[in-house]
């Protein structure tokens, strides 16, 4: 049996919705108007053996696969595109599983027919498909793209640069001016400078401006860093991005520290070792944090007292973005000293991001779980009696035992009141003078505590959960609120947190999660049924129990409502059993 599916051509980057026609030669798809299906590319599917870009049509409520997108055939509208064009359009836009597979939803909106080249007419359906909008470029960096030429005789490093580019690699280079005042590229081999080419023209950016920048930077003993990325004949292109503030400052004759210089300075201060600094830089760059912001992160680091350094540690798993780039957003606000409130369902990664930020800033983390019974003494501390031995005699003294908030304020740590909206709202007035411009707190029995300049608060909360309260407006105004959307896919998260898990198990977990999420969105299940962390627990025992039993224990059996629980058991049985 062969099936085909066609998308009407539209500017996909300009619209979130496209239309699709799906049919089977047998005419037996059995889809009805209003029904939701899934279009999926599965590299392990039988159809891929015959067509490496085949896309499967899945009926998600028990029937499974009902068709396969084949190569274009038959008599259809000229606006239609074939499966290769469809795959090439979707592949860069959708989130992929560990093995490269991906899926996207479609909804039947009308019945129709198609006519094949042999003249036979077959029933078909038209569907709408939500295409993800590509992430907008958020970089504000000053960008240059330049063409590089020059003879191999004069520029001996050019051959090596071209060879690397032609092998699919990018090549790091530096810029300087030669004796004629022209920009040339070079790289270092030990202490030797290997000349690699001469700038012939600017494709992006103003060449004269870059020449002035390079000259000013050379005056400080520094050289701009660029990257060779594309070869054409005997020439190649380079690209470079600069923080606009630093760029203008250099042109104005100011001396600006490089990221390497800042890291070296912090290394001498004993804040962390070279490996830690390199890991932090790599993590931030992987999360599209620009060099200017990264420099601010390193510049903000201070050496904390030994007694609190145990609170600075690298999480077992660093935060993985699941949708919006929360890492970059958090860095922007924390560099400005803002207090943050992370809002989202349990297991979505709120606390992991806080732990990651503590490590990124090398700043001690103070976390406390909040609940309805917490009071002011639990937050601030209070007077207590302490017995010590002085001159051979036991002496009892009254002392003030500080709680986490006070210590975090004094040393300049990150305070994390976890599930803050579970606390009695009246207790949270304590945070008002701490998080506004006063940055201070009068503590009975201890006096006025002034917050260290590095101190900030990052709260977490789940909305609309049993036992939670509405935060007062005064409290809300003091925070920047981050809303963590429910992840459409948890495959990347599971892969990073359980790297030894079977990719097939991860993919099935992702499919079960997606089915439950769809029911939550449609109101058939509640938010309590979504818990990302429980999938990690299931993967931990899958070798002993099997995936189906592990998911029932850790996903379905966590739900108190019997009806909801039975629904999830059915989903697990259909997809995994």
C-alpha cells in the first residue's frame, strides 16, 4: 500500500498554519472532520527504507499509523509540494528526538477527493497543520562579514585555512593591519604569526569602521578575533561579532578588557579553576548568550568566605532550554541585579535553572521550601540559648540564630524561596524592603541588615495548585516574572539527565508525555497530570520493571483522581504496551 500527502504552498515563515491533503490508495484512512492526527518522520520506520524523507500519518487514539507520506504522484493542485519539499521545510523548524525523528500535529477540517494519474478517484481529507515559527534572531551584536583574498606565496597560512573550511570546519583567525594599512588575517603557531589573507571587501558592515577598531585595539596590544567559514575558489569569507558597547568604547579610545583577561583576573583571585571558567563560558555560548553579557557575568564574580563556598556547586544536570531561551533572559536580568519569579508546572526545570545560575555566577545558593505553616521566625531566625565552656565553666548565653534569608543577604548569595505562593501571604511582607530600592531588613533581636550588592532573590511557584495563594500586587511589582511554558517535547531533557537511557525508551516517554499534554490543553486532564521529573524516575527502573510498568508506577499512579489515572494508564498501554 502506498499513501501520499500534500501541503499547499505558503510562505511558512510568515504563517503558523498550512493546509494538507492526506489520502491512501485503498481509501481506508478512516479520518473524520475535527479529528486530530500526528504527522511524524521516524528514521526507523519501514517506509524510510524506500524513501529517506517519508512522513508517517498517525491516528493517536489506538489505531496508530494510518498512512505514509509518499513521493508526489497523481493529479493534484499545482500549488502542492511533494514529501521531499515538505520534509526539508519542517526539518529545521521542529524539535527532534534523539534519533532525529520529529512529529507535528494536524487537524482534519474537510473531506475531499484526489485523482491519480491512472484516472482513478480516491477519497481524501484536508487538514490544517500548525508550523512552528522559527526563533527570531535576538542578537544585538555588531556583525561583519568580509571577503579574504591574497596569494598563497605571500600568505602561507591560506592553504591551511582553505583546507579546513573545505573539510566542513570553521577556522579561528585574528585581524591586524599590515605596513600598507590594509587588514590582513593571521593565526598563531606557537609564537609565530602565520599570515592567511588580505581583506578585499566588506559584505556586511563598514570596512573603514573595522579598520579603525582594529587599529585602536592593536594600540592596547589586542587583536580582533574572527572566524573563517566559507570558501569559494581561492578566496574565503570571515565573520565576526562584537559587543556594540565595547566596539564604540574602543573606537572612542577607551581600554576594554577582553573576556580572556577578565577570566585570568578572576583565576588569580582564586574564585574558581580554569576548567570551571571554560565550562561556564561554553555553556553560556551554547545558550546564545553574547560575549558582552558573558563578560558581565565574570566581572560580577567575587571570592566568597570559605564557610559558604560549599553552597556553590555545579548541578548534576545543567538546565536545558525547553522552548524560550530562559538562560539568556535570566542572565540579562541578573546582570542588572533584578529579582526573578519562576512560574511553571512541577518538573519543568525551574529549580534546575536556579542551581545552574548559582554555578554560572559562582554565587552561593540558599534554598528553602515554603508552605502554609511557615512563619517569620522560620524565615529570619530568632533568639536561642547556647552553652559554651569558658575557663572550665559552662556558660549559657542568649544568641541570635540566623535563618537562610539573613545569611544570604549578608554574604551576597541567591535566596530561593521555593513554592513561595504556598506560604501565608501576610508572611511575605518580609520580602518587601529586601527586594525594593531599600535592600534592607530590620530583624528583631539582630538589628538592621543591609543586603550585599550581589544578593538577589529568585522565587518559584506553581499556579492554580491546591494549597497555593494569590501573591499581593506589591510583592509582584518587585519581581520580573518568567513563565515556563509546558514543554512540547521532553526528549532533549531526558537525554541530558539520563544519558544512559535507551533512546527508544526516551522516545516512548516523550510520546506518552505529548499525549497527556494534549489532554491537559483540551481540559480533559488537569495540570497535576503533568510532571516531567517523574519520567526520569521511570527511566531509572526501566531495566528491572520494563517501560510500561515503570510509567504506570511513576506517571499514572501519582494521580489521585481515579478517572484521570485510568485515562493515563490507557495512554501508556496503547503507546508502550
